[in-house]
C-alpha cells in the first residue's frame, strides 16, 4: 500500500478539447480526469489507442494547455521552468539528433540541465554502462536500431537524476533481456524514492512493476486502484502444494464437492512464464561464453542514481586522512608484503651487470680520445642489492654503508 502524502502529480477535472480552425469542437481527448500520483510509487497509465494517454502526459509536461480543470506537478504548475528541471521524460518516439553519437547526445542533454563538466562526464559513462551501450558509444544515433534508440532515450531521461520520471512505452523494440533489465531498473528507482509514471501497451510489464494503475477509455477514467486488488478474482480460491498423487487429488476433489458443495473447475500443474524460461536459457548461453553481435547486457545502476554517493565520498576522504596521518599517530594495519624472490633481485641487477661487462670490454681496447669509464666493484654491487631489497620489502631502514677499505677506480 502506497503511503499517501502530498501528491507529486494531481489533476482535478482535467479536460482537453481539440478544436478546428473555426474553433469548433472536434475531439474530446481527456474528459474530467481526476488523478493523484504519490511519491515513491510506480503508477501505470493504461488504455487503448486514442484513449487520451499521450494527451494527458503532454499536459503534465506543460506541452499542452488544458481546456478546463487544474493540474499540478511537484506542487507547481507544469509550465514552471524550475519544475521541468526535476522531471525526466522518455517519449514514445525517440527524438534524437541522428548525427551525434551516444556520448555527445548525453553530454548535450547534460548541458541543458547545466550539470558541471566533471559530473556530466561521469554520469554519461555510468549511464552508457547501465544501458549497455558502452561499446556502441561512438556510433551515430541515426544508425541505432529501435531497441538501442530506446536505451539511449532512457539514459537521456535519467541524466538529470529526476524526481519524477515519465516513461511512454519504455520497452518498445527491446528484446526480452532488455525488457527485464528496464523493469528491474524501474523497481530500483522506485526503491530509491523516485516517482514513476509508466504508460505502456504491454500489460505484462505494467503488472510486474506498477503498484497502482488507471484505465482510460474515451478520455474518461474507467477504473483505478492497486494492481493486485484490481486483478484479484474474488469468487475463486487457489491452493498450491507440492506434487500430489492421483488418489490424493481424487479424495480432495471428493471432499470439496461433497462437504463444501463446490465444483472443482480445474486441476492443473503450474507452468513457468515464457519470460523466465527465455531468460534462463540466455543466461546459460552467456555462462557458456557464446558470442553475440547484439547489444550488450546492461551494467550496474549508475552511482548517481543509487543515492549513496555521499557515503562513498566520505569513505574516500577518510581513507585519504589515514594516509596523511602524522608520524605520532597509530599505524594502520596492512597486510604483510610477500618476501621478494631471489630471481627478481637478480633480474633487476642484470642491466648493471651487463653495463659493467661492456665497460670491461671497452677497457681492453682503450680509446685515444676519451678515458675508459669506471666499472663498479663488488661493494657497489652489494650496495645496489641491499637498496633493491629494501625497496621491495618496504623497509624504512637506510642501506648499509660500503666498507671503509673499498677500492675505487679513477
């Protein structure tokens, strides 16, 4: 049950009449619609073609003026510019500039909302990963399929982290995997406190994610309420148990007919949904690492949509303060570094040994123009080895001084 408070969207007697050139009444698109949408819920707007769904959405966005009635969005008129900055909208058709690629498209919408450059770039990459278009980010939007265009359209609707998200047919053109991912995203956004208005002809999608729905026909509200209550069949009772034998089923049927005086309408075995079956088969194929040239599966939800970005920043700041702690502070426990192998030290010393060999060879045939370079002695080599060992183990002790009687060469 949705907790009722101040409605995010409220319509009272909302009416829209389209007239012709001579102002004669031609179409009554919306007829005295009363509607309340509350915070932190997914609300479904249902109806056949021409029932007034799109007209209602355009009035909520301030794109159309109502003929009669009142309407408010986020406690303001829908024509208020400040309100528009708090709304995300995915239209039924993706109206995108076809010669821009995905990154440029999202960057353009981020500029419209005056998002700072660093935040804008971070959001663009996270949204591309979320909708599964990272690999196709450099392709022009005009080359996208309809399903890919819906994905980038959903990303642009979320670029401003809206409080109210209006989705008009969000899963049109998507494959079953993309449809499932979009529905999971809608549920996640609802859990984070966002309000979502979903308009769709796919009733299975609405049934999965919407808490309340309204059914329009002829511009009028025909039914409204919670999804489970509207779909519940009050005159039937369903009992689901583990598999029963034929004798047990016959006895149960006899008891129901003899004692309860009720007729058993059907006894069937529950079946899985085609969507669940399809997703299970695809998941098995992905685990087997079969290649595909289609759109990639969506990634994780963008960090700025999760609502825990401040906690992440605080954790990073705390880690930085520990790293900059003064010398007298308590040391931070870290895992002991593994003992470096002797092969690693020998490999690091190999270049110096090679140089020494070359210098000795050059000394055998001294040049007339310049003196032969000095070759390192055993003490220098021992000093280099001790320095490398100290660096590898993270030791803070200074390397030992060379012996006092070490030989030097001019």
